[in-house]
C-alpha cells in the first residue's frame, strides 16, 4: 500500500497538469467518494494529496461499486459522465 500511495501522490503532485479534473474514490467491499471532481491547481493539490488513502481498509475488491461511486463524482451540471482518462489503482492481488 505504501508503494501505491507513493505512486498516486507523485501522479497528483507532479504529473497532473493544472486544469485537469480529478475525483477520488476508494473501494473494497463498499465504495467511498474521497474527493469530488476538482480542477487540479496550486490551491487544490494539497487537499487532493491529503484525500489519498494511506491504508487498505480490508474487504473484497468490489470494482463495480467503485465505478458506481465514480459516477457520483461527476459535476452536477453534467447529465452524462464521460471518462477521458480513467486510472484505477488496486492494491489487491
């Protein structure tokens, strides 16, 4: 999990361009929205980095629940959800 957290942190801190939109969902047996869809920038990067999970909360890998929660992350103004880029990081084997 530490390696996964480090990789996700590096992605948010160094690789995502300003203006990109990022939402965070953690899932195992259940899914939780950690951050709504947010425009990445100097003011939001610290909050997004803090929202990244640091430990496995156990349970199964219910990826379907994770995808359903990801649909909740979209902007309320959007009537449909289009994922241009979707990165799914899973710590289970």
